[in-house]
């Protein structure tokens, strides 16, 4: 998968250079892979906590913040259910359908489940 991502990034960079004279000035640039830990740190950790247990201060005003270590959650959590919530939001959680692509939401889903089991890689700084 990493080779494919690198291939796509290099291909897009090459195309971008070849087409530089044809740019409309609204070129979004090449696709850049983003680690799920970075997505989590930027969009989720504020409420759910860096460790996925829920930020203690946020829990004072929003006691229902999901704890990703909860056994019931882990037993029923799957990619589709997590992606659905990330897309649409839930309660006070905002929807991310317009700001995150489907592959990013799917990667985030896996990260959240690994975070709950203690198998997530260390978080990355945004």
C-alpha cells in the first residue's frame, strides 16, 4: 500500500510539473498521504483525549463522550459504523463528511479501534 501511495504521489508530481504551464491557478496540488494519528490528533483528541478515553475536562460538560476503550464499544465497532458516525456526527460531535475523504475516514476508523485496544502507534503531532 505504501508503494502504491508513493507511486501515485510521484506520478501526480510529475504530471503537475508537465502541466504547470496549463494551470488555472486553482490547482490543489498533488495528493498527500495523511497518517490516521494526525487526523485523530487534529479532529478527535480534543474531546476523545489523546488516549481515546475522553478528555477529563470535556467529560465534565459532555459526559457521554465516547471512550474508545469501552468493551461494549469495541465489541460492536466496525469500519462502517465508525465511518457513519464520523460522516454524520453524533450529539455534539460535528460531521466530517465534507472535510475528510472516505479513505481518511476508513483509516481513522482503524486507528480508533486500535487505540481502544492499546495497539495504536504513538500519536503524531499536528
